[in-house]
C-alpha cells in the first residue's frame, strides 16, 4: 500500500488555510467598525454627557444612522 501526495487544494481544506484568512478578515472588519463607531462624533458627545455608557450608545447610534 502506497500513500499518494495531497494536492494544494486538499491541503488547504485539511489545514483550514482559506477559512482562517476569511475569519481574520471578518474579525478585522468588525474591530474597525467598532473603533470607527467609538471615535465618531456621536460617541464623543455621548461620552461627555453620560460617560462610557453614553460612548457606547453614541457608537451604536452612529452605526444605525449609517445604515439609512
């Protein structure tokens, strides 16, 4: 019985190489959105008025406003 050599596509599937890159990209996008929201004007105003909870609400408001 001899072993056959795996192709690059088979190695990628076994190692999860392509899935990791996509997951890393998705995590990076999510962190960028969070950072963008927390540095927005709405977040800064919320932070001044209500402290850290206001900053989070302001970031959420900024994100929701961008959808419409």
